[in-house]
C-alpha cells in the first residue's frame, strides 16, 4: 500500500519534532507493509524567504491533492499585519473540526491520573475569523460610527475592533461532528462550552445549535457549561468530563489548559479535519527558544502522526505507535526534560527509544 502525505516541517522546533514523527511512521510502514511518500512543502518563515508567501499556493495544492498532511508548528509574528498560517490553512481548506485528544500517560509528571478527554473545537469562525480593524484607521472609525448607528452603543474613539462571527451552519456542523465522533469512538458525554449569558447572540447561537443537534443523539449525554466555570471544573474534577465541544477561541485556550493536566504541551496532539482534507499537528507552537537544541518532547507530534495513521486507515500502526509512546513514558528512562524525573535525554534519544519499541 502506498500513501502520499504532505509534510510541512514548520518553524522553530518544527523540523525536529516532524522528523521524529516521520521516522516512526516510516518504521511502522516497514513492519506493517505500507510505504509513505513524503511530499515536503514549505510554510512559515522559510517559505516567506523563498517564495514570498507564508503559505505558498503549492503547499495548499499538495494538501488538496494528497488529502492528508503532517504539519510542524509555525511561528506567527505578533502584530504587524501577519495573518496566522495556521488559521489561513484551516480556512482555505475548510478544516472545520479541530480534534484535540488529551489523556494521561502513566509516568508523566502531572497532578492528575486517568484523564481521557477530547476537545472538539470549531475551526473556522469566531474571533479567529481574522476580521479586525486597526486602531485609528479609517475603517475602524467607520465601524465605530456604524456600531453607534445600529446599536446606540458608544465604542471608545481610537479603539481597535474585531468581529466575532458565529453561524448556525458552522455551529450545527461542528456539533454534529462531535456527536458522530462520540458515536464512533464510544464516548458517553458531550459538554458544550460557551459564554451565552453575556454573548447572547453569538455564543447563544452556538449553544442553541448544539442543543438542537444533541436531540438527535439520545444515547449520548449532553450538557453545557459557561467557559469560566468550565476552566474551574477542569482543574478541580477533570475526570468528570468526556468530550468538550467549543467555539474557536475557547477551544484553543481550553486545550492548552487540558494539555497542562496531562504533563504539558509536549503531550498534546491535534487533527484539523475537513470534508476534503485533514492536517495533523502538535498543539504546541514553534517554541523558538528551544529550536535546534534537541531538547523538546517529540510525543505531541508523534501522537499527531498516530492520529494521521488512523485517518489513512492504518489503524494497527496507530495503536502500535501509541503503545510504543506509552511504554517509553512509563519506563521513564529515556524521556525529555518535561517528563524526566531524573536525567533527561534529548529529542533524538527519546525518538530512538520509541523506534526501538516499534521494531521490537
Ligand atoms: P509554544 O507552544 O511554542 O511554547 C510555549 C512553551 O511550551 C515553550 O517555551 C516550552 O517551554 C513548552 N513547549 C512547547 N512545546 C514543547 C515540547 N514539544 N516539548 C517540551 N516543551 C514544550 O508557545 P508560544 O511560545 O506561545 O508560541 C511560539 C510561536 O508558536 C508563536 O509564534 C505562536 O504563534 C506559534 N504557535 C503556532 C502553533 C501552530 O503552528 N499550530 C500553535 C501555537 C503557537
């Protein structure tokens, strides 16, 4: 069996962690009889230098063609009018569902045991839609006038503005995705996260859509939580939750919080899923201060590659990879600084240990 997969190495620690994941997939291919052709494509800082674009069309074309990609993290310069490559990629390919599983691996340094959560985050709307108006710009001034004429609300002069679009279409689509996921994976409960008490129309619509979709899935428990309460509940009794259905912004924040519950960002993988393509990546960013130091945890990216293997139908390899990771973390002898209880090893050494488990 042949698989062609787009590989975006990314910025900062991206090349190190994607290399680790690629080696694991290749090793599994050898033992389980499939072959991966990696179509390496640019995005991020290098792409900007070489092709004049943070996300060149050739990269999008490659993902459209292959329908699946593994992606390292990409640096988004703060301010300065840069559009996030990650947000652009999700919007361009309509990767509307962000799936972020968070679970405890025995041997991690964490305050909790037995956490097994999945965050389903809407990926295309909300304050991440990228509709912003710069403070003092003519457009911002026009918007302030427009808001006053429509709502009689006074926005302070000189303010910057952002628009938070939430549609019934996208909210129902992500809710349906969450319940279908729950059905396939045998999960029991979906908790919708919102702030509809304050944002009655936007978050209110998200919540109403989730409630209406939930009525079609009688076997799966449904409840809702206000986002601030949700954060507190996750810290106090995370084991009471199963799947969290979130709009874009809360989903991003809550998934980092949940990563912290199971040992940190080095442990959290994610998949961006659409009808025509899927892009798998670690939840963490490019951690520039660690770049090239061979010290970060490759597990988030390796587990993202495991999710990818499931997506392309290589379920046996997905399980073997997850078991190999779990074994190495449990042994605790060859793990990176964020997991080590004694002396830490580097990214490469931990990857070699996982490879040894795979090929045992
Ligand atoms: P970050 O996730 O890159 O790093 C924050 C801290 O988490 C690091 O300093 C490190 O201590 C720890 N960490 C992250 N990954 C780790 C790993 N694999 N192993 C061990 N420890 C790890 O967040 P940041 O510093 O806020 O962001 C850096 C850049 O990454 C920004 O430009 C941001 O926009 C970008 N970013 C990209 C993505 C993406 O590509 N999907 C996601 C988040 C952030």
